[in-house]
C-alpha cells in the first residue's frame, strides 16, 4: 500500500511543480525549486531523521541583514528551503553607528523586482531585528519575496537587500 500511495503523491507533486514553472514570471529567482534534486536527495536512499526536521536559518549567515550584501546569491547558495523552516533576520536597532533596516514582504514578483515598497507589507520594523533576531516561519507553499523597506526601496534596490524563496515540501512518507 505504501508504495502505490507514495508514487501517486509524487506524480501529483511533479505535475504541480511543472505547472508552477510554466506560470512563474522568472524562475531564475527560485533556484531552490528543483524537484529533480529533491527526489535524488531524499527519494533514492533511506534518509536520516535529522534531515527532515525544520531548520532555523540566519539570513546572510554571519553577515546578518545589512546593506550591500548579495542576498540573492545567499539564497541561491543556501537552497533548498523547506516548508516550516524559519528564516532569522538579524540587524541592530537604529543608533548613531548603525543604519535602520527592516523586513518587508512583496506581494508580487513585479513589485519585488522594482523594490516598490509601497506595495509591500511590513513584517518586521527597524527595532525587531535585535537580540535573537526576527523570526519568520515559511508556512506556505508559495513564493516569498523579501526585501529591506528602508529609504523607500534604496536598500532593497541598490543595497541588494532582497531575495526570493520558494519553500518546498519535505518528504512526508514513512520508510519501511
Ligand atoms: C535539478 O537538480 C538536478 C540534480 O541535482 C540537476 O541535474 C538539474 O540540472 C537541476 N535542474 C535545474 C533546473 O537546476
Ligand atoms: C544525518 O544527516 C545529518 C545532516 O546531513 C548528519 O549530520 C548526520 O550525521 C546524519 N546522521 C546519520 C545517522 O547518518
Ligand atoms: C548577486 O548574485 C547573483 C547570483 O549569484 C548575481 O546574478 C547578481 O548579479 C549579483 N548581484 C550583484 C549586484 O552583484
Ligand atoms: C508545519 O508545522 C505545522 C505546525 O507545527 C504542522 O501542522 C504542519 O503539518 C507542518 N507542515 C509541514 C509541511 O511539515
Ligand atoms: C540605484 O539603482 C537604480 C536602479 O538600479 C539606479 O537607477 C540608481 O542610479 C541607483 N542609485 C544610486 C545612488 O546608486
Ligand atoms: Cu536595509
């Protein structure tokens, strides 16, 4: 029973994945969205439990969230991201020595591309990135467009403080 069910699910996943790639405005922004890779990582061998646990990922790694770091590149190198993984944005509160940053989520690829912060939703204010950082759980199976909203899009546009992630589904079947 397990076998039949598992393959049925995979077929549905592959079909919806290809539908997504056709409708995607620019799939280059989603290096993580590769179910071939997903299948070869998890499908071909009995995997280990730790790989299934959601991860907590600090955006930018030790660079945290600052002006001028290439976050698209970071997202590319840290892909894939999975549903229920947590992104942690770390940035100091505005002070005499640090510029304010924030986290916005764009509603569409277009506003993300243009860094049109007026069409974005604030998810974290300049004071929310301190301490342990601001945590965002990737709960939905949809593209997420993040950017810094400061200086009317200047940080996002010229400071490369933006990236897109498309969280994938983790394998959810039980191995014998
Ligand atoms: C997806 O991953 C597979 C296996 O790692 C790789 O061969 C293939 O080129 C990748 N496809 C894309 C579109 O990146
Ligand atoms: C499971 O995978 C993790 C991360 O890839 C690795 O650190 C760990 O050693 C693996 N455990 C086993 C039992 O293979
Ligand atoms: C950031 O990195 C991406 C992917 O590696 C690259 O395509 C892009 O040109 C880089 N952007 C800048 C401003 O360097
Ligand atoms: C994500 O976490 C929620 C709450 O813990 C859980 O109900 C849900 O099934 C998880 N989703 C996936 C795809 O793992
Ligand atoms: C910021 O980026 C925009 C669009 O990429 C460009 O037109 C503008 O000249 C840049 N401004 C500065 C100060 O670099
Ligand atoms: Cu910023």
